[in-house]
C-alpha cells in the first residue's frame, strides 16, 4: 500500500514540541529518569549518578516529577525509614526521546574528538 | 548473527544526555529548528510560528545557535537588506530527537483529552 504522506501541520508540531518540553524540559528531568531506568532508586544513588546535581535541585525535581506522575515515591516504614523512587508506566513513554538524545550525544562527542 | 547485547554504560549515557541537553536544551531551540525545517526563514516568520516567543528571546537564541553552527545567517544586500536563516547539515542530526518529542507530545495531548 503506497505510503500515505501525511501533510505536516506545523502549528500542531510546534504545540506538541512545546508540550513535551514543558513536561520534561530543563537540565535534570531526563538524566533523573535515565538514572532511575538504570536501577538507581535512592536519593543518594540518583544524586551520585548525575554529575553536578545538588541535593536541593534533586529534591525539587523529584517533587515536581512526582506531582506530574512521572515517578512514584515509596516509603518503607523500616528503621531508619527507607525512601525509594520508581518510574511510572507513563515515564517509560519517554524512552524514545531519551534514546535519541543519548545516540545524538555519543555521535556529537565522537565528531568533536575527530575534529 | 545473534544481536550482540551491548552492556549499558550508565555514566556514558548520562554524559551523552547532558551533552545533548547542553546543546539543544531550553524552551526555544528545538521549536526554532522545527520552524526552520518547516520552511520559515525570516525573523518575523519564525517568530509568528512559535507561540509566546519574544523578539528579544528569538534574537538571543538565533545568535547562540549561529555560534554553535546549528544555523547559518544569510544577508542579501538588497534594499532593504534581507536576512534569512537556514539550518546546517549538523542541525539535521536533531531530526530523530525532534520527531520523538513531537510524537510524544501528540500522544500526551490525546491521553489528556481521553481522561
């Protein structure tokens, strides 16, 4: 079946792009999601895995992401109390974006080394 | 040939992700690239195509993107002088990221409407 070339709708594209940037924009959200996807669950683990992120910045981002249902915060009433973070199924939908950005970043670094 | 499962390198992934966010992060760079890819070349055309971007913000971003070789600025010595912007081949490498974000944004909007 001939591939139906859907005519691009620039206004719809820009709107979709801005919606996405609104939800996951900024310096830290995607690195945090990637860190969680790589198995880090506790605050210190996540922090150690992301260069230059401060304690204040990480806790602010985690709160926002929890509010936006990108992650869930689980509290285990042990002694001391144990807090862990997990991605939500909704969060997994960022997989393609994160992978495209990782691929670009790796290519970009190779290109700069070859220069 | 069995697919060779490359072991993930979290540190390399976070580095690549942060490199990419450094180059195209922020609210406006990807919408500007998308606008140029949709055929807008002049300042006012680009500005009209991106909701909420101010003249000051657009000119600041265009300067930065020109410096980072993401776009080129062409001046035609007509009267009045004509200035146009074009993407560079390097800029085209963002295609996958932009498409992944547009796809996510469209899905996100559908999901919210269905709620």
